[in-house]
């Protein structure tokens, strides 16, 4: 905690006679502290205070938090030969598929065919000529299938002759022209059958599609993951984060928001997306969500080793409450000694106090290790997102809870309230037990009384033309806070016009400023509880021009906008004239 004179928590409570003193929730707290010569803890310091106990808990794991897109990988096994559809096909077509899946008569021929078909625009003539050269002239001996016959073939310039029953005792022969063979191979590739050899992988995001009511799928945008062939892992589902190494978060999110062909092209330019696995839901068809984390981690490690792919990485974890070896992290984040020396040169000792304190006591020959708290600061100091603390005996839950305590880098800023947004009107969520309390008449927007709504089924009201609305809309509450900072015309001119935030006249919100100073919006944010929302709603005019403290993951220096802003508290002790562009960007 930041104090003009260092005092322990107990001493603080004695001086102020209230444990709420540290939080400064009222103006009276602030006045008392000011008289005593004590400065309040920031919201960031309060959060860090609570986290220290978790860092020291030996029953927790610590693992790095990656700034990527959350996703799950599902390992499948496909066997077209046992499906009813395949069994209903003519015997010569079934034999053709068997033969094509064996590849050409040359070593690595199947891989060459697959690469050619997937890296070139579809042109039947060009691909047919490629197959003629790949197969050449001749044939190979018969081989057994999963059915009660053998298959052999001959190939020449006209096409591929399939011989059912083998050369010596054939029961059926048919020549398929190369153009037809091209089409069959193309279909097998698109169905994930040709190169995958009875296995493939599908990738889903954690977001539910409104069209399919199922997790959005990115499989075709990630062919390097889709084509991982491990039949013995069928029914295995792993959880993780996807990102492009050494690229910002927006690159992976924008790539996956493209159509699959554009996504593949982007990855050729930016690099292939890598899946960093940190948990497992199913292991070979068996649900393991209720196993303790330490057991799931062992299974996950086995899966990643078996996958043996440069595009699936195991997220390592370490035990809290003791020194953590850093050699694993130094491959991607740099030597802890180099980082320490760089921070000294940049005079950033105060930003990473635990890391700097521990490193000041180490020599070059010392063991490369840090406490969990220092490891977190080291990861953040080198551009990392942060860490996650998880209980070793924790189960897997699909919703956030104590099992996923994120400790991420964040900053806090004081911003001025410029206004309030309207709440979201239409409710698009689920109706628990076919019930919802908040409705309006679609024709005249008249509200349905809550008691009346609770005596009717949601399906009935929808059929009658009523619209479900959010509670905040129904109760005429505010939506989000519109927040900004003071900026001069000169400073505004340095921001590209298309990146400037909405401008407000400071006098409209009750601020007296120097001529040429404007109020520019930098974010909209929520994060306040119902009680605070009601206070804002009932006193909107009084809060215009007031200062609030907001936390965010980062601030974009060129625009002043904030990433993932969340409301922390009202700052009655802060003057709005102190919320300037210069302080917003530089501090």
C-alpha cells in the first residue's frame, strides 16, 4: 500500500477505527486520512493484497496466461468403410476408395497428392495430368480390405483400373477416368478422410453461434490442426488458447473472423496459429472433468506428447508456495538477469517490486528461480498477459470460478463521466423454466406488469407479440458510463481524425477549463453493481463531470482508448481538471 508514512493494516484500523478505511468508500474516509497524512490504497493495490495469499498457497498451481482466443480441440476418428452410406455404394466405387486411400505407387505419393490438391485452385484437367504422372504406368499387387475381397489396380494415360478380387482371381474390373478420380479425391479431402487416414481434429471456439446454437467452428481455417491424425485419441477434448507466436491478440481474432480461405492466406503472411493446451475435458471418450487438476494435467501432458505437433503446446504449471524454476519461461521471455538489468536502466524498479527485490540478491551463477509472485511480475515485464492460479484438486468447470483465478496485468486510470448510454433493450438469452419477468407490448411499448408476466409462459407471450426486454431497460436504468479525458486542440491534432473519440463541451458537464480544451471520449464501461447503477440512474445530472476510477488491460497510446475497461469506484477526492491527456497517456 502507498502511504506517506508506513503503517501496517492493524495500525490503520486503529487510527481510523474502521476496516473500510483502506477502501475509501466515502468522502469522510478520505478527509480523515488526509488529516492523518495517510494516502489511500489504490484499487490495484487492494487486488494485489488479496492475490498474495494465493501466490503463497502450496495447494495452488501457477501457469502462464496467454493473450489469445479460447478454444477446444476435439480429436475424432472416422471410418467411412463401416458407414451404412458407404456400404450401399456399388462394389467398384467402394474398391476405388480403398485403393485411393493407399496412395500412389511411389513413396510419399499420398502426401504429394494431398499437398497439390490443397495448395492449388481446383482445375480438373491440371489435376488429372498431375495424377497421371504421379501414378505412372503399371500396377501393384492385390491387398485385403475390411470387406471379404481384395483390391488391385492398373494405371495408364486413360485412367485408373480397379480390379476387385486381385489379379489372379478377379471378380470385377472397371476403369475410372482420371477426371472422375480427381473428383473422388477432392471429395475425400473435403470430408477429412483422404490424408487423415481415419482420423482428424476439429477446433471449436467457446462462443455459441446464434445460427447453429452450437459452438462456432474454426476447423477449416486451421488445416494444420485439422489434419493431425491420431486415431487412438478419438473422443479426446482439450481446452486452450490459440494465438500466433509473437503477434498481438487482434491478429488471431481478426484471422479467425475471416472466411476459411482468407484465414489460411493470412496465416501464410503472419504465421500459423498455435494451440496452447492448459486443460482436458475428455480422454479417449471418458469424461475427466471431475478428476482433480493434477490428474488432468498428467493426462493432458500425455495427449500433447502423443500429438507430437509443433502447433499444439502444453502449458506448463508450477506449484505455488515455493521457488519456481524459470528456465522454461526464459526461452520465450528472455533471461531473468537480462530483464532485471534492462528494468534498472529504464528506472522501472517500482513497477515490479517483488521481481526486482529478489533479483537484486542473485548473482549470475545463482539458480534460475523466482517466487510465484516474482514470476508473475517477470512475465508481465516482458510483455506477457499474466498468470492463472488454480487449486491442484480443482475440478473442471465451464464457468469461471475459483478454479480459474486470473492475475493479469492491468492499469488504473481516472476518467471523467461525459454521459450514460441507454441500456440494451431486447433480451436474447434463455428463459429459465419458460419464464421471464420483463416484457413490453411490441405495438405500443407499454410494459407488462411483472406479476402478470410471471403468471404466463414466455412462449405464450412471444406468440402474442410481446417482446422480452432486459431488466435495466424495464426499470429505466442507465446502460454504461461514457468516459473521457480533457485534451487540448493541439494534442487532438496529433491523433488521426478517424481514431479520435467523440468530443464534448466540458461546460456541458459542469467543468470550467482553459480555452481550447475539449472533453474526448476514450471508452464506455460497466462493471458496477445494481446499487451503484441505481445511484447513477437517480442522480445522472449530478454525476456528469464526476471522476471515476477504471481498470483496463492496457491503454492504446495513439488514441487513448482502453482495452477491456471496468468500473472500480467513484473518486470524490479527485478533481476532474487533473484528468488530462498528458497524464492519461504518460502515467
